[in-house]
C-alpha cells in the first residue's frame, strides 16, 4: 500500500515538472543557395567569407566572430566599423581553416565564389550560401534579399526591414540633392582607376549602377560586363561614353592619378574639359545595402560641392 502511494506521488511530481518547466527545444531549418541548414539551437556566432556578408551582419547589429582581411576591410570598406575583437581568417580567396575552427562558429556564411570549398566549410560548422554578385540581377535588390535572409537567421527580421527602409530613404534624399543642382537629365559613368590606362567601368547591375537606377539617373556605360557587372576598359571606352559626369572611387595611388591626369589624352576627354569629374571617398564596390547608401550620399556630396559658387 505504501509503495503504491509512493508511486502515485512520484507520478504526480513528474507531471507537475513537465507542466511547470517551459519547453526549451529549438529546431529551425534555413534554406540557402546550396540546400538547407538545420540548427538545434539559435546560431549566435557567425564566421563570414567576405566583406558584403560582414557588412550585412554589422548592419543588423551582429558582430561576426571571424572575418577575412580585417586590415584591408578598414581601407576599402571603412564603414560600418569592425568589432573590437574577432578572428582574422586571412585571405578571402584562401581562408585560414585552422583560424576558422578556433573561432568556434555556430554557422558559417559564404557566397557563391567560395562554394568550391563548401564541404570543407561544412566540416567546421553548418554553412549557408547567400550571394549578391555573380548573377544577372541588380546588386541592390540582391543585397536586400541577403539582409532579409540574415535577419531571419539571426532573429532580427524587424531590424532588417528597418535598415532597408533607412537605406532607401538615404538614397532618395541623395538623389534629390543632386537633382536640385543638375536637373533630371544627368548621366553618370562610374569607374575604379586601376592604372593610367586601365579602368573598371561599372554596369547597370553593379552595386553602384543599381543605386544610380534607384536614384533615377542614367548609367553612361551600356556595354558588356563580366559576372561581377564591370567592364575592364581603357581610355577609348571612356571616350565612347561621351560627355557625362565621371565618378571615380578612391583609393587611387597618388602616382597613378598624377600620371593619368597629366596625360594629354585624358585632358582631351569631353567630361574632363567640362570639369565633370568627381572623386568619391572609399566605398566598397562589392558591398551590401549600407555601401549602396554610402555611395549615394558621397556622390551627392561631390556633385553639390562642385556646383557651389
């Protein structure tokens, strides 16, 4: 009888524990370009393979634990700033997998250019593939999709939408500033100066080209581009674009600028003669939404400044 009473008492205690203890289980599946990744606990420690992924996480307020080429990021991307501490993975093309393991990520984020090492990344942690580039779609559209995917992954969907709204307001405001001094019918060419005779000319689906489209302006380059949406061109290509507003992105070595800008061929170009050349401070060509907004604002700063008396 006593044993029976003890058994019933133990059963009541077990039921009470089940009722009073909150359910702590977690199971979530996230689709990506190479399939899907499953997590039994929410991922919080992220390693990234490139700077557009770095920028996107930072935009959401999430600091990656492992990032490639931190020093170069500070030079070429600059903003948003990197977290005070992280594991530097070395080259974006050949990441240091020993350093990656030491960073103990819950998840690894890569883009399509790194999928050759996909299985190697998987050996370290669940790996998700999200890309902005190497497609025929507008980079700003892809960047917004990436941010929304990362918002779901990090539990920050509201923050992702907030950032996207803010970015588009910044782009609209920058466009209005330019339009106020140039009017509506303005055409821009956007380049990176490689040396005194070679240039990367950005196409319509590039980050900067797709920002121009959102601003309501025309891209002067309508020629062929590669999978990253730029054309490796020469001064002859720039000449064929006619009288436009030429924008070049810093940094450019002073020696290269001096040689190019003193060249008689450069000085003969119509946009040079008309003083329609603008320098834009550091802005990452292959960035995400924040780089797009940064470019729009810096372009507005340059154009408006040039039109001041």
